[in-house]
C-alpha cells in the first residue's frame, strides 16, 4: 500500500471536531433519522447513501476521466456528501473495477479517514471488503477499496421479502463472527447498515466500510462493541420480518408502529424461527426490552457469535421438485400408428382389419429358425440347473440344498466375524503435524457418542488445502501383534467424508506415511455414516489405517469438519 503521509491518528479520533450534519436519506442504528433531502432522484453509493445536492463542505471538483496517481481513472460519482465524494473507478494497472473515497487534505476528518483505512487494511480478513490503498497526494486524500459487481446488497435482498430461516441464520452467523474478529484487532464499524452488507454469488457475506465509513462521517461511540452488536441484531430483525426494528422507516423498510416499543420478530410475522427471533432480541437494546427475556443479552459480537454457535444448526430447506406428468399408457392399433391422436372426448373409430395375407416362404423359415433357437436355449438352461442341483446334493451327502460359502477350502458354513482387541489408536500424521491427537483414543473406547473430531477448515474440503494436510489425516489402530483381519466396521462422526481403509504389511513397525500402508481393504470413496467391509480373503497385519482425504460441510457456507466415532477390526 502506498503511503505518502506519515501522520499517525487513532481510528476514533475526530480531530477535535463535532460530527458535521449532512442531508442524507439515512437512519442510524438507534433509529434516529438524519435530515433528508428529497429533491430529485438520487443515486446510491456503496454504503446505501444518497447523493445530496446540499453539503456542508465543498467537495473536490473532479470529473469522470480524472486519474489519481496516473492509475485510478474515475468513472462515476456515486456519493457527494459532507465534503467527500465516492466514486466507481478503474485500476488501469490491474484492469479491474475499484471504489474510491475522496476528500480534501485539509478536511477536518482527513486524518481520521487515513488512519481508519490503514488500520482496516492491516486486518486482511477476506470477510471484509479490502482497502487497497490509502494516499495523501496533491492536496487530496483518497482511499481505494475493492469493488464487487457480482455481490448483492442486503437492502436489495430484503426488498423482495423476508429471508428463510437458514439464510437469516447464515447472515447473523457470518456477520457476527467477522465483527468479533475485527473487534479483537481493535476495529469497529459503527455504520453496519443493510447497505454495508453484501452477499456474493456463492452465499458468503462481505462487510464493507469497516472503520472507514464511520470516519468519513465523523461517527464515534463510547461503546463500539455494543453499537455493532445492536446493529447486527437490527440486521437479523430486518431479515426475519422485512421491518426495521425502530419506529422510523429506513433503508426501504417500514418501521414498527409508534408507541409500541420493540416487538419480538415472531410476533410481527407468522412463521418466524423462534430461536432466531430470541437471538435478535438478545442483541437489541431498547427501552428495557431485555428485562422480560429469560436469556442474557448479548453485548459484544463475540457473545453473539457464541450464542449463534450454541443454537441447533438450521438446515437449508429441502429442494422442491416438480412432479413428473402422470404416465399415460398409449395403445397403438393397427393402421393408426403415426396418426394424430384424437381430441379429448372424441370417440376413436375402430378400423376393421382384414385378414393378413398368407406368409411368404422366407417368413416361415425365419419363424421356425427363431422357434428352434428358443427351444435349444430353454433346454440348455434346464440342463445346467439340473446339474447344479445334483452336484449340491452329491457334495452335501444329504437332500438339503442350502447353499454354503466355502472358506479356506473348508465346506463348513462361515462363522460370524468377531471384533479383535485393539491395543491402541493414534492420529495419522504423515507430515508430523497433528490435529487432535489427544482425541484419538475416543475412536476405540466402545462409546459411539465420543469421537475423534478434526478442526474446522475453511473454503476447501481437503483440510483447507493446507500443504501439511496434502495426505489427509485419520486414525491408525494398533492390534498389538500381527493378526488375521477379515473385515472392519467404522462409525463416522459425520456422513459425506471421503475415506478408505488401508493396512500395513505384517513386518512393518511404527508406520508413519501412506507408503507404509500398501494393503487396500476398501476403495477411496465418499462414505455415509458407516464404513464397513468383509474381505474375500483375510490379510495379516498389525496396523490398520482409516484414511480421510476430504471432509464434509459443517453446515456453514465455507466450513468443513469430520472425524471418526468408533472403529472395530474384525476377524
């Protein structure tokens, strides 16, 4: 990031100035409406603001086509407010769209904006729209940030109606976790409105304007965590009800009836998920509304994120399929094939079919040839069946024809497999790096309710695509000595894991890599809740590896987690 100003200013510093009043169609998270300029049609900016024709301070006199640092070409002004302007621009060096905030270098809030932008850029969390540059140059201060043309504002999403429970759950889960991470680094948003939350085409939520949007408007707070938590509660409330949880209308949403106070979402609209309704009330602080609730209020994004995680996971709705049309049996009559079907209700005339002419000589020969082949096939099948039955009776020496499965050349019925004693279990660590080694014994303790469970990996099912997890992970069971293994049964922690079962050679000691397990008991495939097999021929081994290469989703849009609940080796 280019830096042409070395001034160090605290993110919340307002340079001693009071927040300047601007005319904008906005409402703060506490429901206080700002002045609104209703003259003309006003385009929206990246934070849901509207351009106002009246501003308190003069904005920089720039135009489309102007270049900053001989690189960022301004394309379209989307906001002009309070002495600053926001633009859609093009980074000609990287050939991509970007957003730019501009304000004069002598603007009362220029120092705060620079400090906020640089602090936000240092966070580097992909859940936030990234600040790409923060520069003071030629009497201008400008902040360059990502532009996401394929993302949709929460404002637009709510315009079509309230969200389904699963979508609202994803919203509050992802936003609260992101803001909890930001606050751990000392960063607050303070302008967390529906216009500041975007949903990508993959269903992931991105937050824009972290610290910067508040600095541009001179907004500060004595309790930033409380302010951001309440803002998340308002977003969840709006997602559940398509109403703003205050008496004023805002962001295209209708406010609550005046004089009634804060009403729980499940009392505003029928069918609202009760757990999410309660969660939004815990996050909102309004005129003692928490006093009537049994649950403790959430006062920080971290507390809210933990409350979301403690809820029973809300699954996405089952996909709906259009029922196929009812099967219509079609009967073709001689002489009507290929003709248009009769209209409904019409009587189909019956056509008198004249007697078929005498068959030709070739037709007769063909008919007798086919008949002879059919008779021969039936005779051959009957002879083979009879021979099989006779052989079975001869081998058994009795009239009992019950089929038995030979085992190792013995004609006795095979006995049921029994579990072998397992001496120990260790986590498979092909690169010397473990995940949850202390949980490995829980996979052989005889209790399916306990399990070896992996960490949560983001974005990639193959253990986060980490280099040290290239060979996956799993559990190695030690039978104590070389034994005959005829089968295995594994209870998986969660369905959908890609796994296989391998075994070491009889003479192997202390195997540690995949090459130490050359014997394959099952093929590598995605398995359900159980992984079990019976071998055609027992193998000799001491060590058996339940090898996992990919993990299933943990119910979130970008998280993956798996594990093993119980292992039984059979003989």
